C-alpha cells in the first residue's frame, strides 16, 4: 500500500468496515480480463479467516468462470464524503472513505449448508432471523470466498481522524 498512513492494520477494525459495507464487488478471471460484479454478501470469521458468502440464480456467467478458475479478488467501500476546500481562487477536493480489498478462493456451498449460509447473508442486512421461502431458497446458488489476503484503508480529511 503506497499510503501506509491510511492503512487499517487492526483485524477487528477491518471487520468493522466490512460490517458497514452493503455491496461487495467480486472480480473473476474471464480469459485474462476481470469480470466484476456487485453482490450482496454476508461475512463470518472462521478459524481466524474472513469468509464472505454470496448468493444468486443457480446459473450464469459467474459460475462458468468460477468453475474454470476459483480465484477471486474483491473490493468494498463505505463512509463516502466529498470534501471541498477553497482558498482564495483555488479549490481542491478529496473523497473520504473506508475500504477493504482482498483475495481468496471461491467454494460452492452444499445443499446441506445452504440454509446456514443464507442466514449469514441475512444477518449482514437484518438483525432478526426470518424464514426463507423454501421453494425459492432451494433454487438459489450460494457460494463463499475464503479470504487469504485482506487489507483495509481509510481516508479522512477532517481533524477527527
């Protein structure tokens, strides 16, 4: 990371950023080009590693790409704020934010694990447990990204860093 002064080094602080994000951009390998898609997600720490859970229709491009190469990178960000400053005739601006990037390998979730994985996803957005429509859930594909590398970054212009 070029700006080490912006790096979030504490693992638990990185987890707090992840909890604030509502979209994770997942990048897959599409014959040498990145295939990027925004996804809702859930997060859990398992054996000291972050595991991100995703869901979607049971077929499509992402599954074909995962089958060919299950390596993936991801990015998520939150707490955006445009900061503009003016000094005489000169104006400058920057963006405040928090972000997390990383990489790992994708695993498909088995039918037996689907319910628990969907509950992990729901907890990210909704604190109370809810029942899923079993007809829909049974046709929903669920996969997880076991994160092997993870970095966090924060940029705040204000004095309340």
